[in-house]
C-alpha cells in the first residue's frame, strides 16, 4: 500500500479517443485507473515480466521448458494455458 505521508505523484498518459470517451463515463477516473494498474501487476507474465518479449536467456529456458509442455486453448473458457506433457502420460 502507498505511504500516505508522501506527496502523491501525478502521472499522465495518452489514450485513443474511444478509451477517453469510456473513461469520461467512470465516476472516479483516478481511483478506477489506480485500481486497474494495481490489479494488472498481479497478472504480469512470470517469464517476460510483462514486456511481451523474452530475452536470449529467457528464450533458452523457454525452449527447454517447452519440450515437456505445450500451450493450449481451453475448450470451455478459451483461456490459453500451459499443459505438462508428462501429466498426459499418467493413467
């Protein structure tokens, strides 16, 4: 949680017109954006750290990991997830 004794910092960012229009309809935009950003930190890719790109070392680890795993799309919720190929061999 933020230290309330320190002065809050203002951060600005650009958005496209459609997002700007949607945000205008939110009663407390600042609180909404703060909460959305905080929640997003809980869902950052554990491999790339949210960059969307693997560096050379990460790619080598991924290549090794992917020999025993694959990426699948769930038939029910359509979420993409990892499946361990060793689990499929277990009766």
